[in-house]
């Protein structure tokens, strides 16, 4: 669903190079990622989706059902194949206290001003939780990120128990997902990866609205009162007990092996670039 990927897909179309697309059929109403994702679907020839609901959406877009395979999400594979740090290693490496939140908040490309207000409200709420270190990562490169970065720098200046990192990198970030008391923000990582660790996620605003949520995800609007009540709920013993048996709707380990086997068996070459629109019966 990235614009740089869309540029590559368009180049493949012109050069008659067949495309295998991952994570099609997903929906995120708060950003223009939807437009890009569905456009890449129409440019592609093999589709590897995370669950059956997403397969139905790809069929709605006119893609042949036989070209669509439910394999799960690659995020789970990434987790299983990464040697994570222990909690003690994280605490020592980043000089943290025992308890911490991971905050990742991006601009919502269709609602920049609204998402800015939501992030500002979140930072106001976080000042009440001095017993937790606030680990804040920089926003994505989407339009409007400069105003978010200014808020982060100001918050860091006025709140001592804060760690700001431009990018944690794959191993560190996944380790933080596992051991944080809460994941807070509007990143897809809280929706697709954090549920594997049974880590409570507070998802704020509409950037991820439309996705399938695990029971470990608490969705809230950007109202200060509602953000605060959601954080309290996520920290409660009752909620943590309730999500112990929750499942990640984006699948289990094995997606990458399934994809490899399907591509390896398919007659996937330049002769497959011609395709037909599949009409719903």
C-alpha cells in the first residue's frame, strides 16, 4: 500500500512483468493507502491475502478467485524469524525503567489536521503517567509529519521520563512490541503484529479503521477523556487476563513458505500478464 511500491507496479505493467501482491483486500479508511493498495491489486496477477475476508474483497475488485491465496500475514513470520531481545536487554540497552509504553503515531493522510489534534491530545494524557517511560518513535514520511515531530520534541523537552527514537529498527521494535505495557498510537504494527505477543494496543482515530482487530486492540477516538479511559482499560488486570487466549486475525507463522511454494508451482511468466475481469455471480 506504499506509493513507492505503486510506482514499481506501474513500471511492471508497462514492461509486461507479472506481479505477486501481498496484503491485498485490506482497508484503512483514514489514509490514501486504500487507493494505492487497491490499485496495485488491479495491476497484479497473484494475490496473497491474510484472511478469507480480504480474499472476498479482492474478488469484488474483479480478480479471479483461483489467483487469490489465503496465507496469513508476513508480519507474524517476521516475528518468528527474528531473535528478539529479552526485557532485561531492552532495559539495559535503552536505560529504561521497568515499565514503558511504546508510542507510534503517524499522520492520517486524508485527515491530517484531525490526526494532529489526536496526537496532541494523546501527549497531554501521557503526562499523567509518570511511572511509565514513554518510548516515542518518529512518524512515517507521510505529508504532515513535520508538525508531529515538533510536538514530539516539545514533549521530550518538558517530560524527563521520555525516550525519543527516530527508528528502532526491526529487532528493537519487535522486542518493544513484546515487552511494552501498552502500544499506543495509530500504527498498523499495533493491529497486525502486537496481537501475536498479546500486548494491549490502544488504537486512536481512523487511520486503521476498517481493519480486522484482535481482542487485544482497544479502539478509541482522539478525545482526551476517551484516550485516558482506554489506557486505564488496557492496563487493567481484567483486560490482560481476557486477551491471554486472543488470536491474531492476521494469521500464524508460515505465510512466506506458502507464498514461495505457490509461486514455485505456478506458471508465472510474461504470458500471464493478460487477465480478465471476474464478474460476481
